[in-house]
C-alpha cells in the first residue's frame, strides 16, 4: 500500500498550486489545527452560580453601576468598555486615581485559569472583589459596597431573588459573605463575554475539510502569517491553544514605560497575593475548596524565577484592544511584531540572565504577514444586549426566586448555601 500511496501524494504535491495558494505542510497543518475553534466556555466549580442566568443579570447591573465607587463616577465598565473590546484604549488604567498597569480586555477572560497580568486571582469572582476595594480603581470597603447595593432597589431585589436576604450593615460576617456573592454574580456575567468564530476559525474549518487556499477574509498574507506564527517566528511556543495563550507567565523583556530597570515584580508578587487571598479557590468562600483548581493554587508557591513575568495575553481580541503589553508600552500590532523581530530596547534577560527570546530575522514582508494574521484571529466581538448596559428597569420583569435554581440549568444537583 505504502509504495503506491507515496508516489501519488508526491504527484499531488508536485502539481502547481492555484494562483495565490500557499502550501501548508503536514507539520504546520497539525500545529494550526490545535488553535481553533474555541471550546464552549467552562463553568467555574468554585462559583456555584457561574452558570446561573439570574446571577449573571445581577452581575451585569453591578458591572455598569458607577455608584459602586467612592466618587460615584467609576464602574467596571469605565475601564472595561464594550466599545473598546472590554478594555479602555489607554496606556495605563485610570479610575478614581492613576494605575500602574494597562487594562486587560475581558473578552474570553472566563477561559483563563489565572486572572490579571500577574495572576493574583484564580477565579473571576475573587478577582472582581479587588477593583471595588482598590483606592486607584473604585475605592470602597466591602461594607460600603454591600450597603450601596442594599440602597439601590433594582440591585437589592435581584440580589435577594438569587442569594436570599441581604445582611444588615452591622453584621460583619454576613457582609463579607454578601460581598463574595456580588463577586460571584459578576463572575457569572463575565462568562458571557466571549468572542464568536473568526475568519481564522472559518479557514481552519476549510483546512480540516482539505482546502487550505486563502479566502477573501483570510488572504494569502494571513495564511503566510499563520505559517510564520507556528513556524519560523514560533509565537505558538507561548500563544498556544484556541485562546492563543498558554495561560502561563513569561518575561519577554518589554521595556517598562518609564524607562530604566523594570520594577514591576509581576508573577512573583502575583503568587504572594494569591496565597494571601482569603477568597482563593482553596479558601472558605470557594464552592470547591478541595477541587483541582484549589490544589493547583496551593501548589503554586513563590519562586524567584517568577520575578518580572506576566501572563501571556490571549490574541483573540488583540486587533480591537490597542495599546499592548502590561503597561501599554506598544501602540500597534506592527510595533509588537517589530519588537519581537528585532528585540530593540528589550530588557530581555530574566532573573537568571537567560534570554527568553532571540531576534527573529524576519523580512519587512514577513512582519506585515504576521500582522495580517493577527488582525483576522479576532472573532466577532460580543457587543449585543447580553453584555451591553442592561435595559432600564421598568421594561423588565424580575424572575420569581422560586424559579431560580442555585446553579442554573447547567449544574444540576448542586444545592444553594
Ligand atoms: C481603573 C480601571 C479599572 C476598573 C475600574 C476595573 N478594572 Fe478590571 N482591570 C484593570 C486593570 C489595570 C487590569 C490589570 C490588573 C493587573 O494586572 O494588575 C484589570 C484586570 C481585570 C481582569 C483580569 C482579566 C484577565 O484576562 O486576566 C478582570 C476579570 C477584571 N479586570 C474585571 C473587572 C471588574 C469585574 C471590575 C469592577 C468590579 C473591574 N475590572 C474594574 C482596570 C480596571
Ligand atoms: C516566551 C513566550 C512568548 C513568545 C514566544 C511570544 N509571546 Fe507574545 N506575549 C508573551 C507575553 C508574556 C506577553 C505580555 C508581556 C508583557 O506585558 O510584558 C505577550 C504579549 C503579546 C502581545 C500583546 C497582547 C496584548 O493584549 O497586550 C502580542 C500582540 C503578542 N504577544 C504577539 C506575539 C507574536 C506575534 C509572537 C511571535 C512573533 C509572540 N507574541 C511570541 C509571551 C510570548
């Protein structure tokens, strides 16, 4: 059999490809097919409300409510705005004060195991509790947040329909639990912020069916860029899997915005904060404190090598969320690719003075091809009513609490608190 099949394959490969076509070798094909499509968005076992629609609707209202900040002018959506790909298009974040890091897009964050640039949180719900309390972001105490929710009828009724009675402000333990539940509602909402299929995914579908020719929306430059991504440029070493992120932490040496030696400790600080967080997956507020996520968290201990490392961003929304990197140091995708190609200005030595990256030696055309590829991996962005600002109160009937199952339809069998 072999002797007969091989010459036939050789014959096919030898045939002149159609005009504009790019040959995709078997090894590249195999690497590319691992990059899509996106799997269904996972449930978070540490949040029993993660699949609950009523909780997500409450979370959406909390997300857009600027009254939940010290000066009444900052909501989560101030920095994570739907029209900016759930980021803010600024270099450094600005809430009630000035931040020191660039705002991340929330698109597909529900797929990440570690949240934020330094991975200080191991769930969406525990992450959501930080900006409320951060004095540069929203600047309230848990008690103030719970109190303001209690004073806002639309929020209070929704809260009580999902979670039961809101505690009195002087009930310290009750307030802490209620604050956590607000985080869990936001986590349920953020699970809706996912991107749809992209031109890249549709091209992968065609390739699966045996046709890797460029298409109108995925041109020859994008095909060449895809081949560089998994080949000569080896971006896939870190930007792997359907998210185009390994979810792990690396120091790639982007110089810090203010110049000079880097001072942001990155993942090292993230691990310390994670271990000290009473709301981590192994903590008392987790709905799965002995599960797999908790085990990974407990096993994640401070390590000097983590100094200055940041989480590999997903590239699934990169084309709509400039600027780039943890301090927004680079303005365009072309600048990012040029940085990787030349490592100009890089402080690219990690803690042990090892170079993580080497200059790539790409031609001007190859840089442009990689950029063309990055532009078409972005799926349709979620801009619909599901994730945009909620409709005004009067048009919307509230569900009766008896109709709400604690974990939504997707997690039957897990009971409420
Ligand atoms: C002042 C601007 C600002 C506000 C307000 C803000 N964020 Fe953020 N958000 C950021 C920044 C900056 C980061 C990156 C943080 C870091 O790495 O230190 C971030 C990161 C995140 C992440 C991690 C995304 C990922 O891919 O890991 C999530 C989730 C998130 N924010 C949700 C929220 C929620 C929910 C709220 C409201 C309760 C909120 N943010 C309010 C600026 C803001
Ligand atoms: C060693 C792992 C690694 C490799 C290899 C790598 N990246 Fe990255 N990438 C990262 C990390 C980590 C960051 C965030 C760094 C930071 O903020 O300091 C990043 C950031 C980015 C960003 C910015 C995204 C955003 O939202 O801010 C883009 C775009 C990007 N990389 C594209 C590429 C391309 C294209 C290649 C191949 C030429 C590549 N990367 C190779 C790890 C890697």
